[in-house]
C-alpha cells in the first residue's frame, strides 16, 4: 500500500482489509489515511461508504488473524497514549474496527457501534479543520 497507509503501532491496514466487503473496506481505508492524504474529504467519503453499506450489506466472516488485529486496534490501548490529532485519528480507527467486529456475520450493521463511529469521525473532522 502507498505511504498514505502508514503502519500504526505495528498494525498494517494491508493485513486485514482484503477480507472485508468493498464498502466496509473503504470505510476503514478512508479512516486510516485521512490525516495523511485528503483530510476532511476522506472523512466525508468514509461517511458516504457507511451510508452505501446499508443498501449493499453483505455478510462476512473474519479470519482469526483479522479478528485479532481488529480487536487490538479497537482497544483503548491503541489510542490512550497518543495525544492531539494522532489520538483522535486512532480513536476514529478504533471505533471503525469495533463496528466492523460487531457487525461481522450479522444481517446488518451494529447501530450502537455505528453511532460511536460517527461521533469519532466528527471529532476527527474538527481536529483536521483546526490543524
């Protein structure tokens, strides 16, 4: 992957994104790269793909490896020691990872996780505006 998708604490987007359906993969892709490429435009694309995923939902199963990585990314430890934009960016990625795990194999996305994800995206947008 390009330099817009930098590893974060040894976690690589490339290690699990190929297991995700198109719309869901794009959601985490845009969250991951937002501060390193197109900023707010990427967060808007993320929200567009979230909206599109509702109409084209497909069930998916994550491998044990992908589940482990997403679990680590969604944990408090992933963002707790960061600060500023980096912390907000990591929190956004963590909330997307949590939503992906909570929606895995279900017939639709997890609404509670979705709300948390949207709030974290909004926080990232505010930080990007002020940097």
